[in-house]
């Protein structure tokens, strides 16, 4: 296939479903050879994948070495694997906190740490981290998640500074509400799913929540040469939700 990522070798963590799967599909449509790394096999049986636990350094090095050996190297890393839970501060153990940090922050660090050599050997590359709007603002009960995603944004800037000299760019996207399994528990905690989705949509100037492909299209741009002078950035993808200020609901403005 020819495309703007033709001949590129890409890896996507957490690529089995949701946003990661959409990213795998869009990267492949752009011509890249894509391998998903995940704890489980992908929902799409056509996708190339290998088992990966991003919290485990041996698993990370084994995954990267295996992909590099098969593909001749790695040009694009998308750090997408992530978890989310809602818990009050008092109801949260140190183990809960450590688990969130292990997947959401240690994972991207380990992947970047071990992929750099591969990318540098090919003259450079692109790292795209999936942060979150919750690394910028926050819902109640999200101390660990918000802290982990703010950490991802900080890691992004630091990697851009350190890796620019070897030709590696690093950017992040900060998605708002994207309809995936990650937030389905919240939606399904109310008996009327349609009502919840309609109310969620009303929070967004564009009138609806996001789709995984809305994130994937920006990730492909950040992975491509079209964004060659862009590094160290965190791009919000939220349908304008964070841009709109709240007003008292009794004032009845649209
Ligand atoms: P999801 O739960 O649908 O998919 C997450 C994937 O990560 C799963 O396939 C899971 O198996 C994998 N994963 C989890 N732990 C892993 C580990 N240790 N090693 C390897 N893979 C692991 O979630 P999603 O909504 O697609 O989220 C993807 C990313 O986007 C996450 O980093 C999430 O924080 C971020 N995000 C999501 C939203 C949203 O509204 N859905 C918003 C902002 C950011």
C-alpha cells in the first residue's frame, strides 16, 4: 500500500480495542506496518499483534526486540495502553495508586526508553503519547488517573527536549470523552444510556462525544512527516468541551 506512512514500522500499545485499535487501523491505512502490543488479542483478527504488558520491563524489551527483528526496526511508537478507575481519596490504597502509575506512566517511560535505540538507528522517529483532558482538568474521584495523565504530558515535553537531537519527535494528544469500554462503566451506572449520552453530548460545543477515529486521525498526523516541526506539544481533542465555560443552568442559555 502507498500512503504518507508507507514503509514505516509502527507499534501501538493497548491496540486490541478502543482508541488503540482505531489508531492501528488508521496507521495501516496510511501505509505503515503496524504491530499492536496488548495483554489480550485484538478485536480485529486481521491486525498483527504480540503479547505485551507495558508495566513489565522484560515484556517491553522482548516485544520491541521481536518487532524490530521482524520489521528491520521501529519508526513510530504510540503509547496508548491505559487504565482508569474512579475512587475517593480515602477509598484509594497505595496499591491502587501504584497500579495506575505503573500502566499509565511507567509503561510509556519503559516503551520510550527501549525504543529509542531502534529509532535512532534509523535516523529518527516519532513517539505519540495518549494523555488525557484529565491531565489538564479533572472529574471527581480521579486523583490517580489525573496525576498519571499530567505525568504523561510532562514526560512528552521532556522526551521532546532530550530526543530532538537524535531526530525523534515526541507529542501527546489529550482526548476528552471518547466512547469506549474505558468509560462504559460510568455510562451504564445509569439505567437510561441514551439519556446519559445525550446529556454528555450537551457538554460539548460540537454536540456529541468523540469516536476513537477522532483521536486516531490526529495521531497519524503527529506520526507523519506533515508534523515534522511539531514536538513537545499536547493537543486537546475534546469537541470543544474544555473551551466552554460553565454558566448557571437556571439562566437557560444553549
Ligand atoms: P480501553 O479500555 O478500551 O483500551 C485500553 C487497552 O489497553 C485495552 O486493550 C487493554 O487490554 C490495554 N492495556 C491495559 N493495560 C495494559 C498493559 N499493562 N499492557 C498492555 N496493554 C494494556 O481504553 P481506551 O478508551 O481505548 O483508552 C486508550 C487510551 O486513551 C488510554 O491511555 C486512556 O487513558 C486514554 N484516554 C481515553 C479516553 C476515553 O474517553 N476513552 C479519554 C482520554 C484518554
